[in-house]
């Protein structure tokens, strides 16, 4: 395996290493462009569906105050949609992958935004509150329309992936003895277009510029590297970033982890954290019973607050 030289040193007999801060051309990450387009589409879709939910709610209800009426005060929709979209962004519902179809998070986000809207109405428009049934109807329609829109969008994305549309072009740098296993792993992702692989020597000081030129020529947006150890990974990262290519470093052992892990850092060194179960030595059924009892107790404790808000609204 070839070692990468120090990026700030000169190699004997060759020109000095290019300063990575010296941009010869303006480049954009291909994967970032795709993610931004997808996020923008979801933001526009959610906004339209929230407006539709508001319009249908007003059409079905006859107890609207003019201050909160979309038909009589169209500017109020900016506040309503803005709060919802802001909560969605905070909860990461516009990230790629499973985040866009995280329906429990959508339910929580819409509930939080509805409570915020209710609080704003109580503090700043105490004489313009709406009926309780109208408030609950808008909350239910918002969750249903947004969830249905995300579900249909996910089906459309799956069909586009099957038709080889909007795929992430991926290239693999791997040791030959592990190539077949890692290639099968990459090809198992429906949203990836596998563009080929090369040995780790492609990242040597003599070859890395030619490798990046080849990756740009075939339109690669992401590079997966499986090498243990990889010399000077930050140098490789900066070179790929300079070309607008996203870098992924695969772990040494490709074995699935059947627990949810968290990425943390110890003195800038990444490590994975696997949390121990809260209850040990007890059957899973008993744990579910305790979860249910805890949730029920939580609702009972909050019921006076919800009752107080419902009385104010009505």
C-alpha cells in the first residue's frame, strides 16, 4: 500500500503540491445539489399541503375569526406555514434517507407547531381565538396531508430510482481482497449508481490527481473508501472536497450493528456509542407494559393543561 506524502511538502523532482485553498474553478458538490433539490421540493410540497389543510378546514367550519381566516386575511398563512416548516427543519425532516418518511417525527412536529400557534394566539390575539373543534380539525388535516404527501413522494422516488433517475453516482476505493463484499454492499442501495472501483494505490501522491480527474469525468458525486489504515485521510478529504466530491470512510469490519448507534468524539477522534438497555434481565413484554404505563401517566399529568387550553379556545 502506498503512503500519501505530507500535503505541505514538495516531492523531490516534481512541482509543489497544489494549495487546496487555491480554487482554480468554482465547484459544487453533486450530492449536495441533489439533496438541496430534494429538500426544496419537500418544503414546497409541505407548504402547499398545509395551505390546502387550512383551506379545507375553513370550508368545513363556520366559526372562524376574521383575524385567523385564510380567505379574509391571506397573510396569516405565512405565519402558520412558516412555524410548521421551521419545526420540520429543526427536527431534520428534510434530510435524505429515512428522515423524510419519519411519520412519528412529523406527528410530533405538527403537534408542537400547533401548540406554538395556539400560544401565539392566546398571548397576542386573545379576542380572536378559534373553536376547539376547528383547531383540532386543522391539526388532523395537517398531519394527514403532510404524511400522505411524504408517502406518495417516497413512492415516486423509489420508482425514479428503479428507472435509474436521480441516483448518486458512487465510486469505490478498496483493497482487492475486500472488493466483492463492499461492491455488493454498495449495489444493495437502490439510490446508488455504482460507477466502478479501484485499488488504494489510486490515492497515492503520484495518482490522486489523475484519479480525481477521472472521477470528475464520469460524474462521480460520492466516494467510499475501505482501507485499514488509510494514510493521511484529511489530505484525501480536502482533495475530494476541492473537486466537489463527498467522501465516506467505511469501517474495517463490515458487520451490521443491530442497535442504534450514536457518533461521538474524544479529542476529535470519532467513536461509536451503543447505549445499554434501560431495563435488563426482564422480559420484553414487561418493558412494553412499563412503557405504556409511563405514557399513560404522562398524559394524565398533562391533561389539566390540555383541559385549560380547550376551555380557553371554546
